[in-house]
C-alpha cells in the first residue's frame, strides 16, 4: 500500500515509518519544511511538501500521490510535560488536530482514498466501574483541560460519520513510553522525576494506560488491514499512579517521589493534575488483542 503519513516526525513517527516499511508499505510523509523532508529521508520515507492546516495544499498533495491510505498522527505538543506548558500548547494542539483532520478527511473523500487512521486517546475515559471499552464515553465533564481534550477527541471521531465512504479507524493510544517519548530515562518525565518534580497526589488511585511506542506502531500497521472502528491501544494492565510512579522513579535513577494532598496539588498544579492522579480510568485492550492480534509488552519499569 501507498501510505500518506501526517505528523510523521512526532513521537510515533519514526517507529511507525520503520514498521510500515518493514511490512512492505510505501511511506510518504507530509513535510512543511525542508528540514522535515530531510528527517523523513533519513528515516527511509519519501516526502511531499504540504501544510496540514492549508486545505488546498493537502488536497493537492493527496491528488498528486493518490495514496491507498492516510494515517493522521498530527499533534502540536510541548517539549516538556508540565501543567503550564500543556495549558499553553492546548489551543495550538487542538487546532492542528481538528483542522488537520478536517482537511485530510475532505481530501481523502475528494480523491477516493478508502482507508483513514487517526490518533486518538485511551486515557480520557469518563470515570466509571471496571476497565473502559471502546463503547464507553470520554470524560467531557471532567476538569477543564481534561474535558477540553475529551471533547476534542470525541469530535474528531464523530467526524468519521461525515465521510461514510471512507473506512476510518481511531486508535486510542495509551501514554507512550520508550525511546523518543516523555516516559523514558532520557525523556522529559525521567528528568522531572530526577528533579523531584513528580508527586503522588492524594490517593494516587488514577489508573494510567501505558503503551510502548513500538507496540503502538505495530498496532497501527495492523489496523491498516483490519476492520475499521475504534481500538484501545494500551498495555494489558493499567497501573495506579501510586504504583507506577515510585517504580518509574527507581527505573530512571530518581529519589522516591514526594506525596502531595489534593489541596496542595490543586494550588501548585491545578485541577487537571489532580484528575490525572486520582480519577483516570483504566482501559481494556481486548478488542485490539482480538482484531489486531495486539500483544503489548509488560510495562518496562514494573517488569524488570
């Protein structure tokens, strides 16, 4: 298959390019700059100049390439995973995701592209009993930042209904970990842990859904040839913050994390940080296991 990849230089871009090529697919990434085109060439992919926020340039690119499938991994996330930087980047990231998605879907429909894959999220499910499945709603009434993200992902997935001729799939990834991600020894969360900036908050009962970046890429490749729909692409087991964070600190060579009350964390980091630490809901990957033959590895810092 000929694949047009948007967001090809993001966290999942390089491992995804490598696995697509290994599977025999032809990969062309969208490059807004010559530097991006160079990165794509070094990764073994082709490139085409376009701007995801410019509908005309995206339509021209899709008309020129006539790909068999489009994979949308567009994000605009900050370098550091902190409350302040995430809030500052939120509007820009939302614009890139929503406008980019609209432009890509419109171009796909105009040209007759049959398959479309979209990056979504498995860590914004509304609180509830048990592990969330793909049928459960996202947390659109949560703390302000979480609710805004949940509404964005809900709208992105709802946009599929406007293009019924396209076989569309939403990949609800867990938190990426591994090389090139925030959650690694060399990544931002590793640095924050060593600086004592990551704290267990309140009960620490929030359930985090992690997935290794290479496993996420493998699931994405598999989704190209599976039934369209929504898939939770997460590890087999979510972990409470009070469990994974101390283990992560040891793994990256950091001191034990401090413990903050919800009141202290609310004042220092805001309501989103408290929601993450105390109310995140775990997700089930049973559908991906069945339909994508998805077999994620155990969480690295709790299995070594």
